[in-house]
């Protein structure tokens, strides 16, 4: 069952990579929107995605006594 799923996923990616107008642009995974990003405003520090965990931890260590 898993091998069938992997085969179908690989086929989908291969077809979408060749289409002029794909259902999902595969280049979305290279965009900076998925990069680490945090925002600090007074007492609130927030992150955009799990890739930001390290940056968030560094900012928290700066703020904590």
C-alpha cells in the first residue's frame, strides 16, 4: 500500500513539473515565505512556522532574565 502511494505521488510530481499551468506550483517550497521568521513586540514573541523555532528560542533567551 505504501509503495503504491509513493508511486502515485512521484507520478503526480513528475506530471505537475512538466505542465504549463500545474495544479500546484512546486516552486512554492523554495519561497522565502516558508523560511524562519519571528516577530517581537514588547512582551510578545511569535513565530511563523516550525522552522522558526531556533530563532524564537534565541530571542526568548535574550528577553528572559
